[in-house]
C-alpha cells in the first residue's frame, strides 16, 4: 500500500523560506514522477513541480513558471523522501501543498495534470503573510 505524508507547512512572512517534505512508503521511485501541487481557496489544483529519479540517471525536474528560480525540488531515494525548498515566498504562494505519485508515467511526462497522479498525501498548509 502506498502512502505519502507531507510536512513542513507553516505561516511565514513574505520573502521567507520553507522546506516541505514528502515521505513516501510502498512506492518505487525508479524514474516515476513525484509531483508537488497546490490549491488555494476557490482555485483549481495546480502543478508546482515534479521530479523523477532513477539510480544512474540524471534527475528530471520541472517547475511552474510562477515558482521558477524560487523553488527547488530534490529527492533522497534512500529515505524515499522528496523535498520542496521554497525561497522568496510571496502571499500568492499561500495554499495547501500536496505531493503525489505517478505510478504510470516516467520522467515526469505526466507533470502538472492531477489526473495523472495515482497517490496523494493529505496536504500541508503554507501561509505567506504580506
């Protein structure tokens, strides 16, 4: 059985930083995508970033235009954990952040489309005050 558990969300001032963690169990990374999505009140869930990792190959990473240069995704395969380092946070980054696992597509080819992801965490709240 696959489980994903997010943590690291908090209230932070604009310009601050947070690091989100997604601890997985029962899921084999092996080139499949782990994505971060977010959903703000009244808005659709949007893709933030994705990483696919396979031993011996370079990681594939993708970012939404709105977070490029500010967010960095990484993975620790030994710990089965994916991280999202968020710097220079803005009030518009306020949302519930979810991690999700894609058991079908490789190299984040399913990036950004929630229906492509098969397993989801419960979410962690990020609030950025102005």
